[in-house]
C-alpha cells in the first residue's frame, strides 16, 4: 500500500524559479534534512513556494502558495488535494470529520481520485489510486503561480488487483482564484486496458443553500435507491438542489457547471474531456457532516479503452467568484 514514510525531516523546501522546472523524481529516496525556506523568483522578484511538510498522521503533504495569496495542500497519499484557498483565504474544499490519515484508508475529503474504477465494480470501491502514496515528480513556478506534478506507476500492490503497467500523472496548478488539474493516464503495458475514473471533489457547503446549474437535459443514472441497478431518466431541472439524499450520475454533462455553495461563493467547475458528472450528498447517512459539504464530481463513467503506449488526458478547472 503506502510507501515507507519513515524520515525524520519535518519539512523539505522546494523553491522554484520562473521557467525552471525542478525534477523531483528521486525525492522519495533522496530526501534529506532541510529548513523551510522561500526564495525570490529571480526573474520577477515574486515569492513562490512549493514545500513538502508533515501532515496529519505523519503523512506528507505538498503545500503550495501563489504570489496572489492563494494556497493549496496535496497529500502524496492518494494525490489528494485536501485544501484550496483562493486569495480571500476561505477554504472551498471539505475534509470529512471522519477522515483518517493512516495510509490504510483513503482520505475522505478534498479531491480524491477514483481510478482505475469509479464503481461499483470488481475492484475496491473507487479503485486503488486514492489508497497509494504517489511521488512528487516536478515543481514549477509560472510567474508566482506554482505547478506541481505527482506520479503513480504500477507496483506490486496495484498489480495484485489490476495486472497492468500504467503511469498516472497529476498536474496541479494554483492561480489567484482557481485550481486546475490535469490527469494523464498512460498505458505502459504491452496489452490494452480499460478503466473508469473520477475526481470525487468535496466542496465545503451549507447544504440547504446549495444549487448546481448546467445539468438540465442530461441523461441520469440515479443510484438511489439501488447503486447497482441505477434508474435511468433525464434531468428536467435548471437548478439542482439537495433537499435529501442525492447520488446521481449525469451522462454527457456540459464542460461547465456552476455551484452555489450556500456560503456565499459561486464556484465555476470547467472541464476538458471529463464527459460525465456525479452529484452526491449522503444526507442522514452521515448525520455529523452532510450539511457541510456537497460532492460535484467530474467523471468518466463509460470505460476508456487504452491501447499500449497511448494516453488519456482530462482537465478540471475550479474557480471562485
Ligand atoms: O460518487 C458518489 C459515490 O460513489 C457514492 O455512491 C458514495 O458511495 C460515495 O461516492 C462515497 O464513497 P466513499 O468510498 O468515498 O465513501
């Protein structure tokens, strides 16, 4: 499952400069003591930080902050973005109070990956990618806006469930008001494979005030009441609200949705090549937290068939106003 995390250093700093990409492929084996530091971008004199710190449960997180004052945190375990604060300092993502950070269970909150299976299916719920430590491969700085790339490759643990060679690259970019991610799946095997995937994004919310716009006319697969035999229908509403339990797949969703989080924020969720969407709120099944979040997920519900050597890429851009 997770790679060994036993290193004594609390922080390692990875400042980067404009147009200079630092290759960090060997970070996991060569990390050594260091102090938190920041350097000025030599070209623009703007500070930009990418640093690795110890997070909950001793797990490692990559902390990025931009020249605009926006910040984000990404746990290497599951390549899970757990915090995204645009320049106004409000964290727009939500981590469930029952989330554990023990490298045994996926982190329940933020932006977990579902790969290579969204589910239900033969693999573990939502696949294994959220249940393995990824590596920090690259960090870069575009004029004070940090970009980091995380990588996951097949190993003994993944092969024990899914016997294929693959490389997943997850590029996360932070700007003043937005967070962009690009997920690339490459088939590094000699044989083809198929997969489904999603970004299971948990947005902080006040559920009675939440609405999602943009899904009218989509074909729906309603997983309530039976997730294994979803009911097919068509979304008739301009604005979807959450008066009770919601677990619904929207096929061929548009490339832009608008979320009102009920806390005064309008969040635009744009995508390239994520064909489907999922809305989820567990309502009384999670009495302690359901009022405080909503999941709006970009998804690939139909199987992608990937030939040897080929790649699939999809991008998500979330921004607030
Ligand atoms: O994306 C919606 C969903 O698949 C629901 O059916 C529900 O199971 C949810 O995800 C939570 O899954 P998790 O394994 O993260 O608790």
